C-alpha cells in the first residue's frame, strides 16, 4: 500500500478484536454484528461482552503468547476501556492494526500527561500541579488554594482515586485518601453544567460529531445524559472544535469523548468551555445514540476501526439516557412496561451498589436545538 493512503476497508466477515469484556464491549460487539463482522473479546475475566461475542479468550494483558494467539485470530484490534496497558497495545500492533493507537492510551491513562497534552493545544483546563508527596500538595495548595480536588494520576474512574479539599481541608488526610500515590491537584472551578463532545474520526481524518449531551453526575458516577443541551450554537461549535483538535493531534481512529465544564453565560465566549478529561473509546454519555440516531456511536466506532465510511450522526429525536445503578436494575419489569422507554440490561450477575447494571433511554419528538 503506498504511503499516505488509508488501508482498504475490512469486508463483512472480518473479525474485530475487542480488549475488555464490559458493557461497552458488549454494545460494540452487537453493533459489529449488524454490519456482518465477527468479534473476538479478550480479557482476563469474563463479562457482559462474552455473552454476545463470536469468540472469547481469557488471558492477561501481560501474557505475550496469549496476545499473539489473539492477534492471529483477528483483522484489527480495538478496546472498550482506556486502562489497557500501553505495552499491550504496542505488542499487538506488531501483529495487527490497533485502533485507536497506543498514543491515545498513553495520554488518557495518566492525568498529568493528559492535562499537559491538552494545555499544549491551547485548550483551557483547570489549573493543576503534579503531586508526588505531601510537600508538593502543600505547595500546590499555597499556589492556587482550595477548593481543589486531588486525583491519582492513574486508574481512577467513577469517582474512585479522588479526594476533595475544602479551604480548611486536611492535606495529609487527602494524601492518605488517595493512597499516597502520584497524583494531580486540580483547582475546583465553579461551572454551570457538564457536557461531553462525541467525535468519530476515520482513517483519512474525516470527522463526524454527535450532539453534545448535558451530563449529570451523582457520587462521581454519570446519572443521566440529555440532548439537546440547550446551549448556544457558538458554544457547541467550540466544543466540536476542541474535540476535533484533540482527535487530530492524536491521529485518532474511532469514537473519542471529551468531557467538559461549561462555565456559564457570564464567562467570556472563548473561555466558557474547560476540558476535564478525555476517554479514548465509546462513552457512557453517548448511549442515547443507539435509539436517537440512525447510526449509534458503537456502530460508527466499528465503522472507523474497519475503515468503512462513517455513518450519519444526525439526531432524529430528543433523548434522555439514565444509568441504572445497583438495585435500580431490579425494577426491570416496570421499566420494560414504560411507554417510550428503551431498556438495556448488561447481564451482570450481581447488582452491587455503585455498579452500572444497565441504562434506559427515553425519546421525545425532536425540538428546536
């Protein structure tokens, strides 16, 4: 293949490998099946994706022999969560294309690298400092003060690995709360709402955008996502511009979610959006696209990974997606009987508190954005 030309699209019947066995992998596998692809899910433990994939393998992400066997069985590899070891992605890439690339993992896995990368693109982020010890934390608090939030550089999600600091907070207690691990201290910025920009990027750099949902979190976990957002068109255009800049800088392939804070109408237009973090994968705040768009985020991710044309991201209905946390999923009979509601259950065995067990999407006739 001549340099600079995109690879030939994978034909139906090809196999897409998925690293990770969670609900995002499940929905990716279902979307792949719609296009005639097979899927092979690889993970150390079985999960919701194992129930719907064409083939499954259990193995560690550090088991190079097992990874090589997995690579030999697929035509391309993607992943459903960002904590796949970078070394794993590089190892697999020596056998088969990995999309998105390992660079996206490197940036997203380390909050310090992530914020430094985004800031280098002249995209606003909250003031932050690297924290490697209590002395660093004390100095950072002296530099920009509290309220602030201390986050471990790696592996935190859904509110885990975080400690809040009030103006009179105990720095030593916060440092202990995050396990005295390398961290980042971020200044808390008052914001009006949270939103996410969902962009899909193809091999040749083509871009498509879903509408930006407004997101509500409870206890660090996404509770609901709503479209349309009701935000001014100029702010939504800026959100798409930010997402495009990040995707292009990473030479990204697939769906990328960029979580942002909107600082409200009183903030200067150029500074109303502040990036919180990125997710190099399909995203919880895009689940509504399954029902409210002709082509969901999951199908478009698989299209991009396979080198296919991107599908339409146009929204045909207003939507509210609500996560079902823990025992809420036990109300499945009531939710299944609700007019206008579409229920998704992930097949997890135990409805533990704080665990995402499913989601429900409610559609309405499309209103003016």
